[in-house]
């Protein structure tokens, strides 16, 4: 499951509410992984492992200031990361 947020990371990080929302989705749907995709951030990727739940929430940040070709490449890379067993 993926949830896209049109937000930029603040100095204190992304809102915790987004993580809790994704955790609720994963729990309700019986998923082991969820993905949050943001418009911009300080790091391209971060993992959050939820103790005792077996759920990993991945946070991804796209740089929307990039040229279209670069942004599309970044999106393709993100799609591959989100679907590791899919054919290329």
C-alpha cells in the first residue's frame, strides 16, 4: 500500500500522524509493508520497523524540483523498490 503526501519534510521530520495512518492501513489490510511518498525531504528513503507488529513503513521523498526526465527516473526507481518481485 502506498500513500502519497504533497508535503515537504520540516526540520523536525515528517508528521508522526502519517506513520500512524499508514500503520492503521497496514494493520487493517493485513500488510507487512506500507509506503509513504512525500514531495520533498532530507533523505530519499527511511525505514520504520514497528516493534511487535512485523510491519515496516518506508518513507520516500521525491525531488519535485528536478527536470521531468530525472523525476521520472526517480519514480521508476521508487516503483521498483515498492515491487521487488515484479518483472522489470
